[in-house]
């Protein structure tokens, strides 16, 4: 785990770009016709549980929306240094950054580090860090695996865990991610609270 102090814009991972087959362009703050700022959620934003949110990497255009969440912490699952505009937004809002760098890879070369997911889960489960936002680049695979392991800890049946994962990953769902979630042993985390409502 790293808590970033010096942060820069992450380099887009070639595998993630190839995987998503879409061009990512910088976003600007959007305004309505009458000049009011619009609240634009990050890509794949959703509520996971009370005080726990998930999304893709927040862009500048998302900052107004993210500010409404009243976050205490952010869990970033990308290994690249955090971009300076995002770091400044976190600093100015008193939000802690917990970074657990997991490489984004295409199948069949996906290696999800179990211990990193376990440490990230401990951060998410600690209600002192709530409200908390979990994100990776697109909010699909790494975020989906972490949330899937949380769901197992919350005693969701595996088919429901997979349904939620597939809802966010869509056509990019990975069998290796689902295999990882299925095999992930939550027994060492059972003593931690996993329901926040």
C-alpha cells in the first residue's frame, strides 16, 4: 500500500486502451445553458453500500459531483502516480488517498495479487475511511474484483457476485477475474464488519 504525496498523471495503459477500443479525451467542467455547473459522475459510478462507492478514474469534469459525496478516502487500484489535478482536488477537500497498484492486463496474462486485494479490502472495511470511493481506470476489472471480494465477505451468493461484476465489465468480462473472486478466501477477514448500513 502507498499513500501518495508526489503525484502525476498516470500513463494510460496500452492494454487498457486496446481492451476498451475507445479514445479517452480530457473532460472539461460542463455547464448548463444558464451557466450552472452540472454534476457529472465518473464513468461506471455506482453505490456499493452505505458510504462505499465505485467508479472509473475521476476526471476534472467529475470533481463537482465527487465533492457532493463528502468523501474521507479514495482507494485507487492503478499503479501509476496519481495525476496532479486529482491530487490537488483530494488535498483541498481533505480526502486521503490509498493506492494499491495492480497492473491492468489483458487475458490470459492477468495476475491479480491476492494480498493487495486483501489489504485494499481492509481499507474499505474500516468505517473510519468512509465515505470511500474505489476506482481504477475504467471501474471494470480491478474495481470489480475488489467489490466482488467484498460481496463474498457480505455472504452474497457467487452468481450474484458474478452478475454485478458482469454488469460493469459487460463484453469485457474476464473469466480469470471471476475465477479469482471464486477462489478468494475471505475467512481471514470475517472478523471485520462488512455491512455498513
